[in-house]
C-alpha cells in the first residue's frame, strides 16, 4: 500500500536485504554458488563488504535457508551492521518476502527504503549503490540498476532464429533494486498465494502492482555470477581492483 504523504514526510532511511538461500544449480559448484570461494573468501562476503561500504545503509539482513551449514566468518571480516536471518523460502521471491516481513517486525518503517541485492553480484561497488540511492531517494516509486541491451536480440524456436527483436527500449535488470518497504511488501503479498509465479525480481512485482520503476544506468561489471566461466571473470576483476 502506498504510504500517506504525512508518513513520507518523516525521515526515510536505507536498509539492505540480501537473499542468500538459493542453490545456483547452473553454476556447477559443489556447494551453493554464493559460498564458493573467489579471491580468498566466499563470493557473498565480497557482496556484503561492498554494501557495508555504503554509509547510508543503516543496517542489512542476509536471508539464508533454515538448514544452512555454511560457516560464516566472524569479525573483522563480517560487516558489523549486517545480520543473518534463517527465513529463506522455496524461491528467491519467497526469501525476499520473508525477509521484508522480518525487517518490518524488527522496526523498519513502511516508508523506509529497502535495497534488495543478489548475493551473486559480488562486483557491485559502493559508488554504484550510492548512485542508485541518489537517483531514487526523491522518486515516488524507486528503481533499479540496469543496462541498455548492447547486443542484437534474437527470438528463437527449437534452436533457430525466428525474428530479430528491437532492442532500443530493452534493458538488462541488475540489483540493487530500491523500493519503500511498505510498497514492496504490498506488491509481493498479492502473489504469495500463487507461490510468487511471474515474480522474477522486485521490479517485476512493483510493475504488476501498477508502478513504473526508475531505470538507473549500472555497470557491466555488476553481472550476476551464474555459469562456471563467470567465476574466473569475477576473480580476475576482483584481482584487478586490488592491483
């Protein structure tokens, strides 16, 4: 539900939510891909440390599965403002929904901003996140990092091209995706009964609720580690930053 203007007039703060309960079968790793070691530590730790580098994020939650057996590192590697909650669901959307409910129960207000970020986008930088916050903080809806599609798009059937698709208005969605807690919870609640069918990211839930999220240009480096070759590329980019 959209918040009354009186509520929106009060100070709004930014919080992070990182769904981290997936399996990542396409990655071909012996464990869930977010816990695969890249650059000396689990992929998700690079992600969390980047988010923790954003001063305007007051607090963050990592949604893990109830049966998670990963040995999380302690301080000083663990970001002090982040905590883990074992409320992961059967899908990413379900994990996000449960995480949002937990955030509300812990005092986050409906008019506050939530930045939902994929654990497997370990190359996000504080500058990227700050740019998103700068652009979305005054927006009525919120938005997401995204990239205009750079390549020619083909529609296919049975492994063969059937058409070339106009790419002029097409964007690749990234994360973080930044929306007000109350608005996002209300949008996702509409699909809870169906098992969140059709909800592939937070923006899709907001779209189906009648909102038009803002597109904020992101970076090609902010890709989601998905397939086996992606790990080597992510490792190389992390090393290049150290150098």
